[in-house]
């Protein structure tokens, strides 16, 4: 099978090191075969300065990646594109550049910075009939999938994760997306409202669903642990704690590889839209002093 040549756009996220490492660093403990990053495009954003980009460039070059500042050159000889831009306000701009090429795209989390720009990305995707998906690695973790395979008919869920501080824009959208990906993976589509209140350690977001179910997303500052509990009406429950970094990325890259090969579609646009809608509703509710905010529908 031919090796998939990947162009990476953006280097302001640690993912631009961690993901290629799993593809082509001979010293990596885990390895995803069949993919190679050939070129990467760098540019400064509020999330990374020149010094940080220089460090990442040196590593990428050491594992055979050519680093450029030219979009057309970066994507000129690739089979697939990974948009690895930490600043979500730039997702629309670069998706609009990548979509006309007709190559499969992985758009790293979150979908965009706002629901408005999310809708624009979806319309561009339809216009060019391009295959793409967006997701956080948290929805693919072994721990979360193991919990969901324990036979609980989920009526309610409680998930927790970090609330990292965004260099620009909403921290709930930028980093809360990881925990909301867990909620979406557990509960499925159908969220109706989100109510967000401060907890003293971050925020707590209460999600209500059209069918009467509920979920809670707890976002904690300076606590880098993920996990979840699910319960059914019969008082049956299952629990998971999710730790470690490399397994997250390994599980994600397995899905990316299958998507690029056309084996599976990974995550539906409908689900990814609702994740973004949950994040934005949570952010709006927090800024409105805990007023419930309706979750936008696709």
C-alpha cells in the first residue's frame, strides 16, 4: 500500500510534534504505519511565538519534514491535509484555502471559533464536496470506549476535564471542547440547553436534552485529568478515568488514517456541529451569569 503523504498547515500547537512523531519518528514508542508528513507550514499566532515555532521546526526537520511559509508549496505534493492550527479563529480561512484541492482534510479541534464560522466551513465543504472531519482525541480514548461497552443504557452523564487558558478567544470553546467531545460521544445528538456557572475551580456546565436526559461537563483550571461517569434509570453505572497523552493521539491517528484511506468517516458533521454548539452555548451562558442558553441546531 502506498504511503499517504500529508501536508500539515499550522505549527502553533503541540499536536504538530506529537502526531508526526507517531507517524515517522524512529525513536517513538508507538507507531502508526502508512502515513508520513512531508511538508508543514509555519506562521505565528497568539498561541505560539517565533521561538516556539523554531523549536518545533527543528524537531520536524529532524524527522524528515520540510518546513515552509508558503501554503501552495506545502500542499503541492500531498495526498491529504491536516489543519493543525491552535488558533480556532484561523480555521475558516485555511479550510477555505484547502477545500478546493479536493483532498481529504482532518481539521483539528475545535471546529471553529464561533458557530457562525462553523456554518461557513460546512457550506464550503458542501460547495467543493470535500471529505473532512474534525474531532478531539478524547472521544476515541480506550478508557471512554471501554466504559461505553459496559452495557449501561445512558440516562445521565458526568464528564470532567481541564479548562486551559486560551491565548485569544474563548477558553471554553478552545479547551472545553475536549470534555464536550466526551459528552457528545456518550449522549449523542439532541442537546437543548446549556447552563454554565463558576465552580471556584473553573466552570460547571449543565446540558439538558430534548428527551429529558441530562449531562454535566466540569471544566477545571490547572487540573489535567479527564474522566466520566454514566448512569441509567436502573441505577447501573460505569466509570472511567482517562490519563496519558500519547494514547490519546494514537487513537486519534488510527481514525485519521482510516478516514484518509476511505475506510470510515470517523465523526459525522452533525455530531461535530453539536459539539461546537455546546461549547458556544456554554460560553454564552457563562458570560450571561448562568442564564440557560439554547443549543443551536444545524
